[in-house]
């Protein structure tokens, strides 16, 4: 599935934490009031690669403090608009050039502005090309919470298809996500899925395969970074997948992890072959201005890192 631009993704992270001013009289920190006008106006993203060029993204807001646009300084034709209607919020990519994907995500929010459903669609229409192609990737996820607003379960279905004059390929993947919580922290995620793949060449015999998938995430909290959110825009961090992973809208949790471990097991039903993959642990470092606003967020896997710096309309 298509995600937002990397600088845009990282940028969304701060909107959650841009409101966490430290209380000078040692009282507990409170969530930023809706009426506070402190807003992120831009972020600058850099990567550890020597050939990487810093990328800047700008935010635009409506009078209610809701994000309505994300724009890339390097490419004026590439931006995202966000619109709102009742309990729904929609992210729409600017019209794509021929040969590129267009992307839309629709969120349904509950009374606490927690995502209860996400429907994402990405497609590319090249039917007028020399070799006509049409691709669609769609994903629907429904989230469940306990009385405290912490995640309990999510269920969803992913589907994609690629049509060409000579072939049709499709994948369907229903999945269930289980969440383990402890002391206001998300400790683990388990994803179980079945992937059904089909491929048909024109005039040929259809090929099919089935793969059982199990993914496991575990999280560590040695830094106990506070999870302070701007309640108006927090749902966007889910889509960004930086503050909150795209499988885990952990908006109501007390803390943010500083280390993530991830492994995947795949069982190929037809052959019985089993593969096990473990990713390098990913760490996250959050830095703050003296005022309490987040100044940067850095992710690393021990080899590479990416860092996003944040800038506000006031400090």
C-alpha cells in the first residue's frame, strides 16, 4: 500500500508531540487544549546516506486547527489534501501523472477521535498505454478498543489485482491483529493472516497458492517517552506509521516505545515449506526543545538512520 512521503510521514509524528509542554511547577503534563494555536509549520527529513538530500514538507490548517494539506517543497505537484465530513476524514493524493499510483484513505472516527475503520485504495490506470495495465490495491481494517481506549483487536482484508492484456494476478489476505497491553503500554502485537494468490496467463492454466502468515512485534520502553497527542489530528499518525504503526493506532497509550522487534513466519501450504525471518531491532530517539516541544525524531536499525527535525509557528 502506498504511504505518505517519508518527510510527510515523519512530519505527522510531531503533531502529536508538539503539544507536550513540560509543566514548570511539576504538575502532571496535560494534553494541549484544542484552542492552543501552536502548530508544526514544516519538517525537514534527512537520511544517513551520503547521497541523501534534505526534504522539507509544509503543513496547512483550517480555522479549527485540523490539518487540511501536506505539501512537498521539492515537487509542487505532489501533495495531500485532507477533508472532513461528520465522523469521517479523507486523505487524497493530488492527481497522479500517467503511470503513477493515486492514493486515497478514508478513516471513520469514534467520539474519542480514535480510528474504528480505515479503507485505503491505491490504483494505477494505464489502459490507454501501449501495453494496457490496470492495478488496484485495497485494504479495509476495523479496530476494537476497551473502555480505556486501548487496542484489543483489529480485523481486516487486503486485496490487490493487476490486469494486463496477457494476464491477471490477484492476492487476497484476510487478517486478524491481537494486542497485548500492560500499564498503559502496548507490549506486543500478533498478526495472523492467510494469503491467497492467483495468476492466470491468457490461454494458460490458472496457478494458485496459499500462505499462512504470522507476524510478531514486541516493544521496549527504557526511555518512557510520553505519548502526548493533539486530539484533533492524532488519527493522522496512524496513516503516517511513525508515531503509531499503521497496524496500531495507539493514541490513548501513556508511553511511546523506543525499541521494536519484529519477526515473520510464513508457511507455504502447497509445499509445506516454512520460512522464518527476524528483522534487525529498530530504535527510536525523541529529542525536545527546552520548552518541551519535540525537536527531532530519529529511527535507526544499527546500520542506517533517518531523522526528522520539527519547526513551529511559535516555541
